[in-house]
C-alpha cells in the first residue's frame, strides 16, 4: 500500500511539474502565471509528501512533512489570485494583497522551524513510530491554518461558481468541468484532515490536484476558458468584414479570418503556408496602398471584371514578441469599393461641371479679338479657383461702324449659374442697344432699364463701356464707368493715370449716375482695362493694388501687347498664388497711330 501511494504521489509530482513548466512556457495570459504558481505549489507538496512516505526514520519523515507546508500554504493564495484574475477582477490583485497573502506561508514555516512551536502545527506520536503509514497528530495552530486556508478556498470557489453561473450556456458547460476539478482535491484534503476512514492514513490531495491541474490547463489552452480575451478577439476577428492575413517572418500566411478566405477564393487550408504575394498583387505585400481585385468568376479584361471588381485599402503592421524582435506581420484589407466608385462618380460630375462652366465662360468672352485700325489689342481671362465654377466677369469687343469699335468689361456680383445668367444678359443686351451715335452713358442707361426687369436687386453689375476711334493724334477713347474700377492710361512720358469718372453700378437704381469721358491715346500709349480681380488679389492681407499694376505698365510697357498682358497675369498669380480668389478679366489697348 505504501509503495502504491508513493508511486501515485511521485507520478502526480511529475505531472504537476510538467504542467507548471508548460503553462509558464506558453505565457498566454496573466492568469496563466497564477495557475503555474498553483501547480508548482502542489508539485512541491506532492514531492515532499512522496519523500515523507518513502523514508522510515521518523525525524526525516517529520522534516519532509514540514517542508510540504511550503506548497500547502501557497496553494490557497494562488487559487484566490487565479480566480480574481479569471473573473475579471484583476484590479484587486495588488501588491498589498500579495503581501498579505504571503504572511501565512512565512508564519507557518517559522512555526515549523522553531522546535518550541513545532508541535503547535503537527507531530508524529511516539506510538506510531512502527506503523507503515503513521497518522500525524495536529496541534492547535494547524486547525487555525486549516480554517484560514479553507476560508480562502471556499471564498474563491464561491466567487468562481457565481461567475460561472453568469456565463453564457456554451461556456457554462465547460466551466462546470473546471468547477468539478476544483472541488475534487478540496474534498480529498478534508477527508484526510478529519481522518475519515482510510483517508486518515493517506493524503490523496496532490494526486487529486494533478487531475484538477490537467482540467485547468485544458481549459486555459484548449478551450480558452481561463482567459476569455482570446475568445472575444477571435469572435471579433471572425465577424470582421475586413480581410486579415497573419504572416510569419518569411511572409508566409499562418492564419486568416473568413473574410480573407472569401477574398482568396480558396479554402483556409489552401491559403495557409502560401506566400502573401501569391494571393495578392505585389504592391499590396510590401507597403500600404490601394489594390483592385477582380470579381470572383470574372476574366481579365471583360466587362464583368470592371463591374464586379473590388477595391481595398491595404494596411501593414509588424508583429513583435515580448523582446521586441520581429515575429511576423499583419496585413488588413479594408474594402473601399463603394467609396472609390462614389469618388469616381464625383470626379465625373465635377469634370462635367467644369466643362459646362468653361463653355458658359467661353460664351462671355470673344474667341478672338477683332483687328482695329490704329490700335493693338490683347486680353486675358483668369477664372477663380480651379475654374470649376463659372464666374460673373465678362469681356467683349465689337464694331459699331467702320470707324467705331465698342469694348466692355463687366463684373456681376456673386458666382455660379445665376451670376452667369446676369452676365450673359448684360453682355447681349448691351450689344443689342449699342449704337455709334449714342454715347456710352446713354447706352448703359438703356441696359440698366432692361436689367432691372430681368434680375433681382441682389445681383448688380459693374462695368466699363467705351468706344475706340482712330484719330489724327492716335486713338480716341470715350468711356463710361458704371461702378467699375477706373482703367489706367500709360503715357509716353512714363506716367500712369486713371481714366473715366465714377458712376453707379447697373441693376440697382432706375436712374443711375453715369458720365462720359474722352481721352486721347498718342501712338505707343496704352489703355489698361480690368476687373477688380486684378487689384484685389491678396497675400497676407495685402492687396495687389493699382500701384503695382501701374509699375508693371511703366516697366514693361514697351513689350509687345500680348506679352505685356502675360506679364501682368504672371505677376498677380505670383503675388496671390495659382488659384485666384476672384475672376480676373484684362483688356489692353495700345494706340499705333496708323488708323487714319
């Protein structure tokens, strides 16, 4: 009997030690460490008990019996820590709690080490010296320690049971197995300590704990019951619509989720072990990018591939172990097909909008300027922003009779289709009413009357309208300003002056204040007419201004007229930036003196 019992405890020692080493090696959760300590304490208990059973001398037997209490007193605290962490109460496992739990093992081992107090815990009666399995007598301190340890075990187990009852039915069934495993050694230990029947002579607790340890290790690493986090993460991963590929350090696929299996159009087993670049395009393997994959069953180049292709945003993350070394990689493909198609539709809408805006804008400026005797003309039109929205500026030059040409630059408040409508109405109404025998101001009054009936009061129009006529002194310019910025005149002396007299914008009042002024352009002199997008271009709160335009005219006035227009536009873009805040229309007229 003694040999059988020693063999059982020795076997239990090896099993428990092996399981403790396995748990410590795996290190899959913090709860695994508590379980490892629990298994080590029972393994030591079992080892000391095996030696206690194997030796004959009572003194040696007693010494090993004392040493097993190092494992016995560590067991209950380890079980408490394990249950607290398992039931989601890890915050309670503090240094203060661990220090408190360490008091009992230290106290017990001190009592057993001091001869004067040793028998307060346990001792072999002299009458049992010749027995094969002598019964150990217990002192008063033993019963205090027994009550304390069992209180820890009962409290911990009760907490364990309550937590198990609250689990979902799927986990509850497996948790009941863990509970049964926890109660088995407890029952064996109570039967031994209360000397019930033949349990009084043999302590089967270590062997029972070998069974319990096996159940707990099974729950930790097979069913993942000890740490429910992997279960939750696995459930989330499996339910993700994003395709997830887990790679080893060599780029081979070691795990995938269902979305990745579906994407790969192959079973999970067929994907595992393959290199990622065999499954995805090469660009998606090495760096974050967007990849487009053909639809299932579609052949390259056919219509089905275009209609059913799917676009993914690919992200990469390096996986490292606890020492910081690269252990593999994680590649996640998030489908953005709908977003890409929406962006494509938006690009088409914006392109169509830009095309329409360009067509509308083209209708507000002449395709080519007419040739005028005695003068050279150049014009520019620069839309605001990226040109996708039609503005309110317009420009026109047309003949009234063989010796009279009309020019107009206008600016309607606002942007968009409504502003374009007013611009078109102003331009074509002016063309319809323009006559060489009417002064510019007289014609503008007629335009104002028409616009008042066609537009609301929120849309007003500023413009400069004038005539160009060859004369013996060069070119005669007559113009009227309707709320517009005065044009600039570059004289042969290098001086720059403003032309015209301020007037009232159109489509605001029934009787606008308008004035005609006449100016002679000597050969070589330049008339510069522009909308406010030129002088009101800004940089850091500073406007381009009239003086900068005048300086450009003085400095580059001798250039060919078209080059001079280009210099002015380049200067304002360099000052403001590529995308202007407002539309800009520019007309330059240089007198040549050859018209008469």
